C-alpha cells in the first residue's frame, strides 16, 4: 500500500522520533502543528507564494482538498522537494483555517495525531480516540453501504494514515479488554472485524472477551485457532501466550509455545518467550520451573539471531516437554 504524501512525512517524523539517527531534512520531520500561523505565511512567501488571506481562501473555495489547492498554487513548481515542503505548509494552513472542511487527508491526519497522543500517554481520557473511531466507523459504513468493498475502503483510508490503522484498533481493543471494558470492546470488535484482512486477530479478541465470563470456553476457542497454522504470526502467538498467563490452561499454554518455537528468529523473541513463560509459572506457584527459566535467561546467548541448536533453547524445549508429561 502506497502512503499518501502527508502520511508519508508524518511516518518519517514518527520514525525519526524513535530513531534520531535516521537521515532526514528538518522540514521533512518538523511538526507544523507547533509552528505559528504567522510563521507559516512567512514560509509561503519565502517559497515564492505571496498570498493574502483572502486570495488563499478564494483558491481554497475552488479546491476540494489541500492536495487540490497545492496543485493549483504550485503548478509551476518543478522541484519535488520544494513542492512537498510547500504542500505541507498549505496543508497545515487548510487544517487551521477551514476546520469545517473535513477532507479525508485532514480527517486521517487528526486521527494520526490522536493516536500519537494515545500511545504517548498524553490524553487525559479516551474521549478523543472514541470520537475518532466513531467517525471512522461512520465513514467506512457509508462507503460500504454505497457499494464499496470493505477491504478497498479500509485500505484507502489507511493510505492516508502514518500509523498502522488496523494494528492500532487491535491494540486499543486489547487495552479495553485489559481494563475489562467488555461492552465497548465488544462494540469495536463487531464494528471493525469486517475490515480486517486477518480475521484470526479478531477471533482472538473475541476469545479474550469471552474469557471475562467463561475462561474454559475461551481456551477452547484459542486451541481451535492454533489449528490455522499458516495464519499464526509470531506477534499473535505472543499475545496468545500473554493471555495464558491470566486465563490459560496447561495444554493450551504448551500448544502455544510449540507454535512459537519454530518461528523464533532473534534472541529478543526468545527472551520474550522466556519472560512470558516465567510469569506463567510464577502465577501458578511453580517456583521450580520459574527458577529453571530464570537460569536460561541468565545464560542467554548474546547473538542477535537464534538457531534451533542454541543450548538455551534446547534446555527450554526439554523443560516444556517434561511439563507436558506431568500428571
């Protein structure tokens, strides 16, 4: 999926925030939300666009979006970097000056902004996220009712977002389940499952929801999901293993580990497997097994990648095999 221009630069800014060594020019990663409107006008002047507020509004009235407006104002610009730098300023001015004109790119930029605030722990409450998800559901539903395929419209909207939109929705529902907010989690599962290319994630979320009232049936659901081997990405399996800590049964716990081990590629993955297993044993007062896992962790290989012949992995597999054979 090719990202739209504003989403592309927002993603670059997010990635640079996580890894400052990433090479980028200042204008490519600047958060223009923090720049004053006066300075934005000055920058347009420096770029050769000497526009009054009135002329800017007139051009905007003949445009359906910030992207259309940029095409009109920058029609003579041949330099792609200069074009993009000016477009970003035009986009930000549109966002501020015409709040009533909610184009798809403007909506998704605001959604990205709220997701960043959520992940950063900078929201006083979840109301901004809930409002954004409600609006997103409305946009999706309207397009589906008009005959657009669910996957098509979701992919289109996602192309305007810097964040992985479906991954965020799944994360948010997971956090609701952690907080035992059953009702809202259930609503979001039913609202967004039709748009997911990987329904198994939502099946897992349904199992987590069921676990709040019927843990045994939830474990049966997860055991059934483990049969879909080709759909089991390691990140989903780790979430299943994390679920086992609180609600799991030994046969399902072992079955999840047996699915994870062949998929291990890095020592970091192996470390996560060991830490989750240790917590599982701790919750069940198996100090002997917890201590055995702690010993493997202490002697863990420092190589980046992991091989099936890794001594620590072989010891761990034997420990799990013995645990499986226990009565």
